[in-house]
């Protein structure tokens, strides 16, 4: 209840700010959209709580709501900070320069809100299943909730019609998401037109800059001749990257010496990129010969190398809080998803090219991440010329995919190597190495004595860094898929984003995941991703994600998770029933049968995965039958956030006499037990030596 009150407190602050909505001169439509979205989200969640929860149980059964509501509180605070920024009465021109090109309203804040609402609603439903005075009432609640997650709703238009209001994806809300940025650009243009009659010469230059198409290159004098322009300090070890003060706002300035018109065209193309997780070239200035260029960018605090070093500690089991690490992974994947949708490949993705900015509105370790170092022209070469930090001196080959090294040994190696380096799946491999460093706090292969050509040779032959024990398998398995030796087996960044969103949801719902013996998801979420990608053809396309699609994606994952979880419970119930029948001493004839099943289990364990008979698959233990063992007739199984009671009863065996021997009829429990034992629970895919979990 306290967390919900805190969310309401932030909403009250947003309401107070929006009293002065007419004084918001930068991005007013986007601010109004965010205010309305938070209002609707709070109202929808409040109604869900009224329907499913009882106030008198808040101290006994509401524990599962604590962390989802904390996450919602964080999202609301970020929204409040965004609106407050737009309302600040600083120099109008400086505010316009800093905020007018931002698309954070939809692609950052609404993205986070539309992801968070399903998590909070699910937590409410989980508590609601346990609400009631009798078991009959609880069962009735479970039945009603189960109807929500039936397959017939797993179609986007039906989902929008049935659940659009709760999850903020009504047609009106989707329309506003699509038009808010355009409307604010038009309002900015109108505001500048009204000011033209009284503008100074400097303000006229700024007006041209703000109303020009993105990517237009203006004379250097527009920037350096401004009386409000000042160089403050050098950033990193490169003399070409500086912090500047311009019109009362702080920016980063990159100084580039290009190669004429071609380089300027590429820089201009990169300046057209706009995503919260990609470093944006906000304003471009050049000399007449197009050989010298100044790029104004958003100012960030540090790169990922220094961030990991500062936050990691050798005494901690998890260097970075797991939830924060997954959030950083998701932001990087989102940035790369956007770039690949524009057919732009990085080719040099590593921690020195990931920039980090701490969030002023939060103190929980979350940061904003932006990908930098794009392009093959002088713009990108100056970024990687000389490391920006001591950690950047790490052997660069550890970030490159094995196919890059393989191509470099062939004729025309330079051209072939670049073709492989600048590819979708090579970027995915580099992303996997960054994930390893985020999850472990260690640079990949830092313990290896091999360097240079020897290391690249080992990478080609399948060597990968080893995760320490224990590590969360649901994350290490995803990482291993991303660094698979076969590029075709690596997932796309769209698939990675969907999987990470659901993993992040699992971590919020299970905050003890950061503890020494954390719970694991009931199944492999990437398997769900593969199934859904086959069902929804649009998921296979490399298109820019529509933020309004996120609630449906989360819903589809939830439907599949519930189906498979219940199927696993049913299978386990069937297996346990068979085992009880086999080993039950009251049947009289079972020792021989039990011995036969044991031999089958030994054959399966020796010829299959090589694991012990008590191995765990997808969070469930595969308990083999032992001779003379009697299984209990009832058991309780904990799966994710649900507690299922499974009643196990033995059924009488049907015997068939055949030439003096006793046989079990096909379809009997023992026959089914044999087929279960002989069927592999999971097929292993080919890969390198460290990929044993796949």
C-alpha cells in the first residue's frame, strides 16, 4: 500500500505541474501525452486493485505488489522529470536547442510505462488468486483470470479491442503517440515565426538551425561566433572531444577532419538517426571545403568500461545488480534493433562505444545508455582513435565474431573482413560479449594468457569466456545463443529485445533473483520467442518497433508461459502417477517392472545428455524411478508465482497374458513411463565447448 501511495504522490506532482500546461513552451503535446498516460495508468491499476484485492489483506498477501509498484514509481518519476525540464524558465533558445529534437516521450518514457503496466497488472492478478475466505472462492477467481489468457485473445486487434484501455493502447492513444512529435515540431516552427520580427542576427541563425531539416550542415561560424559559446573542458584522452556551454546548456562537441564531401554526406546521414539509445548528432557545422566538421551531441557522463569498473566490486557475488544489468542489456539491444531496421551495422560494438548517463530523478542504479562510434568514415575513426579510457586498450579482437577472423585469412581479406564485420549477426556476437562483462564484471578472456593471433585463432575454433558459478542460466543461455559459432543460429535484436523485456519482468516479479540461490523461470523464454515468431510473421521482419505493440507482446508471452507451465505440471503429474503405479508395493508384481524401467532410465542417461538422473530442465527436476520407492499420492509444486496442487493417484494395471509371460498393455501408466524416460526432454544444438546448456 505504501508503494501505491508513493506512485499517487508522484502523480499528484505531475498534476500540479500541468496546472501551468499553457506555459510549457517546449514539447507541450508530448508533455500532455505523458501526463494523460500516467493518469490513465494509475486509474486502470487502481480499478484492478479494487476488483481483485482486499484492503484488510494488505499486510499479509500484498507482498508480491511491492517491487512492481516500485518500478512503476520509478517510471512516473522519470515522466515528472521530463515534464519539469520542459517547463523550466531558462533561456528559451537554449531549451529549444537541447530538447526540441528529443523523442524520449514515446520511445523512452511511454516505452517503459507500457512495459510496466502488464507487470503490475499481473502482480495484482497473482495476489488476487490468493484473495478470499475459502478455497472455492479462490478457485473461482483463478478460473475467471484464466479466461483472460486464452489463445483466442492472442491477436493484436482483438487484444486492443478487449484490453486497450487498461494497457493504454486504445486507438486514440496510439494516434497521439504517432502525432505528438510532429505537432510539437509544428508548434516550435510557429513560435519561431512569431519571434522573427524582433530577432537579433544571432537569434536568426539559431532559428534557421532549429527549423532546418535534420542533417543539414551549417557554417561553423554559426556556432563559434555565438557570444554564448564556450569550451569548458576536454573529454577523455582525445583532444577532439570537448564539453561546451552553448546558450546556457551543456553539450558534447566532436571535432572531425574529414575527407571532403563524401564524409560530410555520411555524417549527415548519421545525424538523421533518432533513438533514445543511439548517440544523436544533433547539429552539424562545417567549413566551406567540407574538410573540417563540428558535431554537437548530448553530453554523457562516462563510457560503459568506466561504469562497470566503478560499480563492480570483487567482494560482491553479482558485480552489477542483476535488474540494472538486464536493463542496460535491453537498452543496448533496443539501440541496435533501431540501427538494423535502418540497415546500419555498427561493426565495432564494444564497451568503449557504449556511453552512460546517470539519471537525476532516481537513485536506484538505473542509467541511460547510448550507442556511439557509428560509421566507417572519419567520423567513426576519430571516435576509436586512441582509447577514451584505460579499459579501451583491451585486445580489440575479443569483441569480433569468429567469421570476421575467418574472412580475413582469405584472398581480398580487407574487403571480405569488412563485409563480415559490418553485418547483423557480427553485431549480435559483440553484444553477447558486452553482456558477459555486464553479468560478470570481467572483460572476456581477461584470465587467458593468449593474445593477438593466438586468441583470434581460439575464438574461431569455438573458445568462449566461461561464466562463473553460480550464474543465472536464463541469462547465460541467451548470451550463449548470441555468441553461437554459426551466425545463422544467433537471434535478431528484435527477438533479443522481446526476450529481455520478459526476463526483466521475471526479475521484477521475483526480486530474490539477486540472492545466492535465486529462482529460475519455469521455462526458457527464448523458446517462447521462437514459437511466437513463427506465429506472428511481423515479428520476423526488421522493422522499427511500435511502442504500442509492447503490451500485446508481453501478453502473448504470458499466454504461452501459462500454457506451457500447466502442460509441464500435467506431464509431471502423469509421470508421478506412473511412477507411483510402478513402485507401489500394493500391486504385488511391480519389482520386475521397476527394474525394467530403471534399466531404461540408465540407458537414457548414458546415451543422452550425460546428466545425472536428478538433472533440472527448465526449472523442473527429472526424478527417475528407483526400485521399491513409493511416491506420495499428493504433492505441491511451486512454479513461478503460482502454487499448483497436483493430486496423484495410482490406477490399476491392465495385464495381458502372452505365451506364459505377463505384458503391460500399451497405454498403461508403465508403458507411458517408458516412453517418457526414453524421450529426450531437450535436444542439444551444435555449438562450441562452452555452449553446453544449449
